[in-house]
């Protein structure tokens, strides 16, 4: 079974929200779940090109959250983004790398999605605790 993990981390690179979708599902579906109930103190969201959509940008702008998402290559009207702020995206990439340090998460031994997600939650809890 192929699956895709969507995650939100805080300013220190600690996992805050995790969501697992089927591998063939669009990034928008994972973003809808994760971005629906962000913490109230969220000031900015940094995402990759997969999250570039007017709907995501508008929903975050309505909540006064700064978006830093580079436009897709094939987009006709390319909204600007702050590439200096985008450099902070390494925090989420480092968080995924730390999750993959856990062999069970990296090799996806579990057949069931709920068992795999349980292993991810255990790893994320330890990562969050170690970063405090």
C-alpha cells in the first residue's frame, strides 16, 4: 500500500499535525485537513509547490496568515513569495528526516495505515520531546 504523509511543524521543527493519505491522492486533500484547524498563534505557512492553489491561499489570507508558497511552473499568473522566508522550509524537511531515522517508519513495515500512523505518532512524540 502506498501512502503519503502530510505534516505541519512549528518554528522549531517539531511535528505539530500529521495526516496520512493514500499515495495517489492530491496534496490539496492533505492540506485541507491540516490547514483547517491550525493553532490560533499561527503567523505564517511555508509550503512547497504542491500546495500552490488559490483556494489554499485565500483560506489562509482570510485568517491573516502569511503564505509562502512558490508558484507552480505551469501557473499563468505567478503570485509573489518571499524566498528568504521560504528558506525556513528546511525545518519541515529535517523533521521528515528525523522521522525516517526510525526504521519502522522509513521502511513502512506495517500493512495497515492505522498501525503505520501509530508508529509515526510515537516517533513524532519522541522528536517533539527531544526538541524541547
